[in-house]
């Protein structure tokens, strides 16, 4: 088994993000914990790979789809907001995730027809 430095770096970035979220959630700036996961770490990686392997047109389509992917995330956040005082925390998060999955499925279905 070989050591994969790139994989270790990604794991370290993930661990640092979790640590930062944990520290922020315990501070008076707890709302900033919701911004940390939106740092485009994985988008940067995806855009670099797509742009270098597939070219600028594919990169543009990937960026456009990324904009569309904000819609399922917005659905998730709206569901959390709406359900947080009505359901337990686990049920709120499970329900919001189910809403995200439906919205993401609709996005993928719609993408087939919008650009093809």
C-alpha cells in the first residue's frame, strides 16, 4: 500500500474544516459556522480537474451546474429553518436531507432537458 499525499491533504483539509466549525459553533460568532462548509474547497478541485482535462467549455458548464446546485442547498436550508422548532434535531436534519435529495434529483432531471 502506498501513501497518497493528495488524499492525506484532502483528509487534513476536511479535519481542519470540522475543527473550525466546532470552534466557531461554540463562540459568539456561531452563525459563521454555516459559512465554513461553503468555502469552495471541492469546487476548486473539481474546476481545476475539469478545466485542465476537459477544457473551458466543460468548465463553464460545470460552473453553471454549480450555480444550479445552490437550489437544492437552499431547499435544505429552508427545510431546516421551517422544521427546527417543530421536530427533533435528528428528524429535522433527516427531513431536510430528504428535501435536498428530491431537489437534487429534480435538478439532475431538469439538467438533462435544459442543455441537451
